[in-house]
C-alpha cells in the first residue's frame, strides 16, 4: 500500500453528512477517519475505538451507534468507510501516476546529462 500522508476532505459533503453530530461526535468521527486512513479498517473492538476517539468507555457506548453509522462492517477486517476507501483508491492511483511520471522525467534528465558530457 502506498503511504498517503494526507487525505482529501470534501467540506460540503462532510458538513451535509454530519450536521446532526455534536461537537464531541465531530471530533470522534474525524479521529476515526484519520486512524482508518493511516491503518486501514478499524478494529471491531470497543475499547480500541474508545481509545482512538479519546472517549471514555461510557462516552463511547453512548455515541457508538451514531458514529459507526458512517462505517460498514467488513467481514474479517473490522469497520470501513466506503467514502474513505474510495478516496484512498483515488489517492493511491494519483500517487502511482505521479511517481511513474517522475521516474520517467528523471530518466530523461539523466540521459540528457550523460549526452552533454
């Protein structure tokens, strides 16, 4: 998997989808997205999810259903966001295209330098 230090956020879509969330739920949801972007699927483990969201176990239990509506259960891997996975795929493809273009440009530059000698 290509390491992606950034992820796109479509502000209009985010606000439209999350207008019903409390400030604490917004923060928790963003932390879940960030963790999922970095590591892949979220574990199906309430203690770990509470830790990721910086919530106590009681806070997590009270907010779990609301937050996990944004994710789907992947049979073997845990919780995934369909939108985030779509964006990850697009970002990986873009990164790979840019890497290939850069290597082609680098090869051409190196050849030009050799020919000038």
